[in-house]
C-alpha cells in the first residue's frame, strides 16, 4: 500500500514538498523538498530524507539464490541543477545513507552486517514524452554516473553508469514504444545493497519485482498500445 501527497506550490517562490509512505514487503518513508532558484527558476535545489527497508536476493556464481536479506537504511540526499524549459535538466548530487542488512532466509553461516553509502552523481535527462505511464508520442533519455567513495562516507569505492531511453510513435489509435536500458558497474565491485535490481514492469515482467540482483544488466523494451 502506497500513499503520497504533493503540495505545490507552498510559497510564492514555487517550492514543492512531497511526502510518501509505503507499507508492505518494502516499507518506505520519504520526504522531498524542491526549491527553484534565481531568475525564472531555471536553477533548483532539492533535498530528500528517506527510510527504506530494501529486500535483496543474493546469488552464487552459478546464479543460484542462496539468501534473502532485508537492508534497512536511513539517510538523505541533496541535488543542485538546471532545468532547460520543458525539455530536460542537468543535476549533480550527493547521497549519504547508513544501514543494517539482516539475513532473512539462507545459509545460517551468513552474517548480518552494517553498511555505509556515500556517493556523488551527475544526472542528465531529456524528456519529451506525452505521458509517463502510457506514452503514445515523444521520447525520453536519462543517464546517470555515480561515484561511490570512502572519502564520501561509503564502505567501498566503485563507479556505476545508468542509461535509459524510450521512444513512442503514434499512428491513429495505435502507438508503439521502443527503448532500452543499460546499467553497468564501470569500476570496482558494488556491494549487495548498491547492486542493480531487475524484475517487474519494464524490467523483465516474467520475474517478481526486483527479484534479480547483479552488477550489470542490459535489455531492450518494446510495447504496443491501442
């Protein structure tokens, strides 16, 4: 069950506040703040506070599931960027989380452990889709490069790169969508709590949401709407 509230605007500057609560297999509490800055609000500052109970599956080298863990984490992230009209945005940010991973199912020799996440990232997005959930026309391209460093508070040094793209074309009452995802750990080895999760809508629907976990993945996406 998920419940979210968006308050916009909350003042003459056009600030926004969003609060979200999710109860179920993955409990989540989230508060976000957005503040447009300077002339015409082209620049912005964003902040997020988050508690998240993230469920993770661990696999051996042969792809066999060996454990299921609960990775509870709490922390915050901050971002600063520039919007380019209705076309897209460019932002840099920093995230800092602390957490505890508990083995729920698996080999009894596996140990619970504490972890720290500290990373900076650079994100760029171009968005011309007419609808986020059921796009019939337009395109979106999003890329993100993340730097996890011990000097930023992390347990492990690693880099990750994300690229997602989707194009939709409409002809009469019909529309088709084509796209792809490419997510890779560029250097180092991301710990389990920072690995990519795959499964569910638009990420291999034949699997349960976030059922698969790994260092890299790539996929093609196709869709049709009437």
